[in-house]
């Protein structure tokens, strides 16, 4: 599986695997696992074993913990263009899962998709909704969402 093309999903929805997040954070995988387990870093579980971290969440977490870091303009989220239709393989690549996992998501109705000309198409908006709905929010730290 390969990383999705930037045109498929907005940069805000780019996903890291745990090792990629550790590399980006210059930390170990066990440190990233601890951030997730402690509830400080939101994570997305896809399928039985795959745990992914949104790029935007990781960078926000790192920025909140590094007072010497100046924001990089390249990290600013681009406006979301969620009007595109993704193919089955493009959506699998964006979620970094196999076609079998995509089959399961389609079968249980977790991910909205449509038949177009005999092929499955997934709206980028539906993929973004899936990522948002299945990301476990941070329960502590600077990314925690506290009820008003």
C-alpha cells in the first residue's frame, strides 16, 4: 500500500501509521503508543489491528508540547475539497488498509459508498466522516475536548 495522492484527501486528513508518527515526532513507537494509551493523542482504529494518527493531530500535539517550535506555513491545513469521488483502491490507500478491510467496511455499512457504472465510488466527504467518527478523541492534555 502506498500513501494517498495529495489530491485525494485534504492535508488535514493525511494519516500516519504508528512508526511513521514516531519518526515524524522523533520519538519511539512505544512513546507514541503511550501518548495514545494515556489519551493525549487521538487515534483512529481501522479493522482489527491498524491504528492510524491524523497528521494534523500529531503536529498539534507536538506544537503544544514544544514551546521553542515556530509554526511551519507548509503545515497549515489547506481548504478541504471533499467533493471528489475516490475509487475503491484509492480509498483503501488513503485509509492504508487492504481491499479485504474495505470489503468489511462496505459490508457492515461503516463507510458510505456508491455503485457507479459497476464500480464502487467513495466520496472524499464520506471518507473524512469515517475518519472523524472513528477517531478516539484525546481525553487529557492540550488536544482533549472538554464539555462546556
